[in-house]
């Protein structure tokens, strides 16, 4: 077969050449048109592959930047009028050590050998489609926005893959229909292209173009170029995806059975232009959405929960504001100007009916545009509301952008909230980032002092990270469609991290980091001060060890309830605590990490422990765990909290998937179970069977909190 001929001929037998270049974004590859498509069976024995040009010069990002990959890899690219095909050959000198343990669709496959493909179809060097497969043909896809500032796995389209493990390694074939992608106008196409292979047992990552440690693989500006695509069918203009639900629920408050049966439109997708897509939804339901994790919150601030509903997740990167503040110094999950969980969910997490909505995303005249409109029904004491978001962003220079956002929530009468904001993300000298925003809100009864502003300067490379940031949120600043951990706050941060890499030995990289956070209110009264020191050792096998002392000051202006029986009085508190964390080798069947945090806490002591394992029993069966325990002893009392989130995954095949989530929260005296069966009967269409039950163990609410069983079916019609 051609697979073995290529290996025998030496094309893929091992490293070729040597180069210390960090990356080679000028690389180009010519795709070849073929009359007949290859058969997708993971065996590259068709004539088209013998005639195809090969991408074969892969260079290591890790462990030895710029050196040839330790195992040969070859990728051929051909296309027909309707699809593009990738033929992938991964030579392996120890094929019995290939790691392929996951059959779950849209799992990121970080514990397996894999090949990833980036396609920047608009060649804007910022946004792209990401496709990944492992040696069992398990598929993962995502949308990349703003050079990887957001990687969105909720994007699901129709594409196919097949893979086979052989005595010389493994091989795969991938078909991606052009109608599943967004393509620019014009008969001739030029795309951005990059390909990465991960050999998990060696913790080795090798890429065709971007192998610089100063850039992540998802940073599309470092990709090469794919040329030769001409006169392809851009395909899909309209998709109608209705759904039907049959189910019932009951609760301890209202023990009678309530019908959950519904029909509606999960999505109507209309491709207005090749670069602009409209989506509509009617009577939307999210019965299949994953449950939130149970947590123990020992702070006096609200906890950020991520969005998990597919309609809001797909294409969400366009609505990110201020260059995605999760990247900035100390602002992770503290501030979002727009957070879609505010739509269709009450503050306590209860579902508010969504009557319908629409979304428009894409490119218009050189601008990235996102428009979202949603109408919710009334729920308990919450009136019906209309939500609207408009996001516009313009790419400037090679990797920079400027933009604006407008959000609006309105109900009957004078009940509304509006916000307008402007942001910029400037990149100089490849590693220097300057970000800022200004935003102003409008809420009846909260006029004046209603603005927020942010600025940051950060140099970030593989060896050095140094920067500072400041954010001011005035007392009446009120982004109701966003998320704030603190209101009326000024926060300043500073960081320096040095990250050397030893030339040899078991250690891959050392990180020495100092990080400072300083919070005041707008009267400049100190509220919180934190100083973090950390020392991290990253080993060659992918494991890591972190040791980190922290010093904290907290000013309580009013008493703070730590638990049902323990209340900390107002006052000033200072303490030191320590964090020790070990992350296991991800190639092993038992991976994950373990964390221990002892130290002071509000005039007393605390011991916190977390164990977050992933146990791969077989390629079909795995367990993801998350157990946390906190022992707190302060002058006002002592208590212990336990939280467990365990997910048991069993995949009968790559299309028949089950997940059972078991939860326990001692603070809430809550125990719950969620079972989800997902049958992917064709790409993009699913059958779900979901059972959910939660019980109150305290006996205060009659035991049962809620119980539900629903079956949901979607079926798409393409035109």
C-alpha cells in the first residue's frame, strides 16, 4: 500500500534537515484538485494520495524548539468541487506506545496523540477553524477568535474522519465540506494553514509553520498559506433545525408532575453572504446543557459560572470585549462587560423561558460584526425582557484591533439598562500588548459616576512576562448584561515572571513569578491587598509542581457570613497562606492534579484540599473527578465543607456517548445526579435522553429538590 511505500522510501522515516527558526509563516502549500474523492477509511491506498504533494517538514515547539520532529509526519491535501481532504501519515518507531484513549466527540483530546489542522479561510491572520483527530478517528472542532483568545468548541459542523493504527504508526483521512466553512468571495481562494502533531508519551508538539514558544498554536498570525483552491462550491445557504422534547418534572415544593414537552426551532441558519450568517431560534430549550459544578465559596464575592448553552456559545468570540480580559493580569473571571448567562437564567440559576432570538455574525466591509437579540418571557417576579447586543470590531495593522459594543435590556415602562463601550488591543514587537477600554452605563436611578475604564501594558514571551494593569469601576457603573465580582472598585496589578529552560535533564521549564493585586474603593480606601509568589517546575513528561506562598489583607466593612453558623465581624485582617500543587503526567491513565492550601484565614487557620483526577480505564470508559474539602477554624467557630463533582463517561461508540455526573455539597446539604445519553445519528443532529435529580439532605425542604426526565431530538434540513 502507498502508506508503507512512503515509509519505505524514507519520505516519512524520520527527521529531515535542521533549523532554529522560531516559525515560518511564509510557508506555502499547494492543494491539488482531483476528480474523484478518496475513500475515508484511514488507509491511504488511493491513487490521489500518491500524486499529492506532502507537508512533511515538521519542527518541534517542545521539547527542542526548531529541531526536526522525532517521528516523521506527512500530510497530503486534495480537493473536489465540494470538499477538501487531508491524508495524514504519522510514522512512529514504537507503535505499541501510541496513546489513543478517547472516543468522546468534542473532547479536546489533550491526553492522546493527535493531529490538529487550522484553516484561516478568510486569511485575516486572526480567526480560523480548528479540526483535531486522534488515532481512533475521534473528532474535535472549534472556532478560533482573535488568535486564540477564545477557542470555542461549541461550534459543530459536518465533517468526517477515519483513522487506523498500523505496524508503522497511524494514519487518518479527513473530509471537510466547503459548505461547512465560511469562505470569501472570489474564484481563487488563499487560506491560512497550519498543522500540528502531538506525541503524548514524549510530550512533544511539532508544527509545520508555527513552532515558536512565544506563540500558541492557535495564534493564527503565525500560520503558513494554503493556495491552489479554485472554483469551489460554497454550498450551504439555509439550514432549518427543529427540535422536539418529551418529558416531565416534579419538585419538593410542587410534587405534581409537570409536562415539559415542547417543539421549537433550535436554529435557523441563513448564509446571507459567504462571510455573514444569520441564526434564529424559537421557543428555545437547553435540556441537554451540562449542569454547573458545585463549589465551596469562602469569599464574599459572587462566583463566575461559564456559559454552557449551545446557542449562546457558538460564535461567542465575536462578542468578547477588551481583548478578552481573562488574559489580563489578575482579571480572570472577575469582569465581563457582556456575559450571556444573564439572558434566560435567573440570579439563582433557574431557567427563564426564551420565546425567540436571533444572531448575526461575520464580516461586513472589513469589520467583524456581531448582533444578538433575544426575547424572554415573564418568570415568577421577573418581567418579560428584551436583550440586545451589538459588537463591531476593526482589525488594524498586522495583529491589532479597535472596537465598540452596545448592550441593552428593556422591560415595560422605565425598566431598562444600556451600556456603550470602546476598546482597543494593540500588539507591537510581536510580544508587547497594550489594551484598554472605556464604557458607560445608563440605568434609571443610577445617574452619574456610571463609567468604567481599563488599561494594561504587558510584555509576554516564553522567557519573560512583565506588565501592569489598572481598572476603575465607578459606584453607579452597572453592566447588567455582564458580570462584576466587585462594584465601586479600583484595582491595580503588577507582575513579573522569569521562565528559563534548562538545556537538558528532566526539567523542561522553570517559572519564578511575583504578582501583586491592590484593591481600593473610589475614595481610595484600601479593601484588599494580595502579594503572590510562585515557583513552578514543568517536567519533560508533562507533569508539573507548583509551590506558592501568598500574603493577603482584607478589610471587612460589615460582618461576613462564612457558613450557616460562623460570622466574621467587621475589621481588618492579615494572613499568609500557601499553595502546593502537583499536576500528573497527562499521558498516564491516571492524570489530573492535586492541591493543598494551608495557612491563615480571618484571624484563624484553614486547610484546603482538592483532588481533580482523570482516570482512563479504557478508550470507552473514563472518570473525571473533582473533590474539594475545606477545614476552617476562626475565633467565631469551626466547620468543614466537602464538595464532590464526579463525571463517569462511557462511550459505546464515537456516536453513542453517556455521561453521569454525581454531585455533593455539604454546605448546601445537596446531593444530585445528572445522566445524559447522546446519540449523534448524523453530524450536527442528536438524540438526547437526560435524567436529573437533586435532593436536600438537611430535611428542611422535604428531601426532593427537583427531578426531571426529558428526551430531545433535533433534525436538520439543508438547502
